[in-house]
């Protein structure tokens, strides 16, 4: 009786243990489905503007599909709500739908990059918006664990790692990263004119914008004016030189 009781007990104990060990491998990988970028950002807080733009431009869907399908992973430089509200008023409204898509895609790198990996990346990084020195260059410099991102228009340190899981990395930036393609389409005047005057003129033309936040419209209007001014200065210069001879 005693023996039988003990035997039954140990049997049930064995059953319990084996069911426990069997259950463990099943629950460990926890198949929670593909990572959802908007859910990650919502959980982090302070990214309502970014989430809204990602949804409006359908970049959120794109990213979720990439996270589900690609082994490369994704890295996102996520501007906070404060970053968006410190843009020059009207900046976002002045953009076309396509420019909004590009602006958001500019903040996304189509591979997972950990903080240490930033030390060995090749500049400029390829963003979802495209690459190319003159359109969407995004450069990263590091100093120890400090990562600094620059666009040729503005720059921002990585303020914080919001999320990282080996596939998706989300880094907080306190500025909206401004790509050249959208915020400064005009190239410097090619004329070898006495640079000072052309530069000064350009500053005046861009004066209302104060900083690099010039909208595409501003630049479009100031661009040709700068070129004309530089050409005029150059012509005057040539005239003086010509008379001198
Ligand atoms: C991702 O998360 C957001 C917010 O939690 C939710 O509204 C959306 O339906 C989710 N998308 C997918 C594909 O699960
Ligand atoms: C993820 O990818 C798999 C395989 O391609 C597909 O069957 C599944 O529907 C995808 N899930 C989502 C949420 O897109
Ligand atoms: C970030 O990079 C820019 C451009 O390379 C530089 O002007 C700026 O000083 C750097 N900022 C930091 C915090 O390293
Ligand atoms: C980015 O880095 C490349 C390669 O070092 C350099 O040629 C380019 O001028 C840099 N651009 C900006 C915007 O810092």
C-alpha cells in the first residue's frame, strides 16, 4: 500500500517533470509574429508625429513587410515630436506627398546597424529614400559610443537607443534629418567669381528662413537669383579685367 502510493506519486512526479521539460522548448521561441514598427514606436511614446507620417505615407506598411521578409533588418533614426515641432512652421505642409514619403524614408536604413557597427559603416549610408552624394546623403560619425548623423543640411547626435532586437534598431534623434534633395536643390554657383559677393547675396535671399529649414519653394526662388547675381558679378569682373588690358 505504502509502496504503491509512493510509486504512483513518483510516476506522477515523472509525468509532471517530463511535461515541464517538454513544454519549455515550445514556449521559449515565443512566436509573436513579425515586428510591428508602429507598435514599437507607440510603446516608446513621444513619436506620434512620426507614426502619423509613417501611416499617411504608408511607409509603416512597407517597413513591416520588410521586417517580415528581409533578413537584413532595418534601422530607423526616429525624430521625436519635439523634433517635428521645432521645424520651421509650415515646413511639412510645403512638401508634396512624394517629398513626405522621401523625407520619412530618408530616416530609414535598409539594414540593422548596432551602435558598435556604426564605427565601421561606409559613408554616405544608403537610405530607403535612395543614395547618392547629391540627393540623399546621410553620414555617420562616431566618437566612442556617441553616434552623430549629418545630412549636409543639419546634423544630430543619436540621443538614445529606443529599441533593438537584432533585426530592428530604433534610435532617437532630436531633429528631423533634412535631406539635400528636398531642402536645398540649388547647387553653389559654378562661376569662379569672387565668392564673397555671391555668398552674401545667397544669405540675403535665404534670410527669412534663418537656418537650413528653407523649403523647396524658397530655394527654388532663391536658386536662380543667386546664379544670376553670380553671373553678373563675374561679367562685371571680366569687364574690369578686359578694360585693364
Ligand atoms: C501594428 O500596430 C498598430 C498599433 O498597435 C496596429 O494598429 C496595427 O494594426 C498593427 N499592424 C499589424 C500589421 O499588425
Ligand atoms: C510574413 O511573411 C510570411 C511569409 O512570406 C507570410 O506568409 C505572412 O503572411 C507575412 N505576415 C505578415 C503580417 O505580413
Ligand atoms: C556632428 O557632425 C557635424 C558634421 O560632421 C559636426 O559639425 C558636429 O559638430 C558633430 N556633432 C557632434 C556632437 O559630434
Ligand atoms: C559624407 O561622407 C562622404 C565620404 O566621406 C563625403 O564625401 C561627403 O562629403 C560627406 N557628406 C556630408 C553631407 O557630410
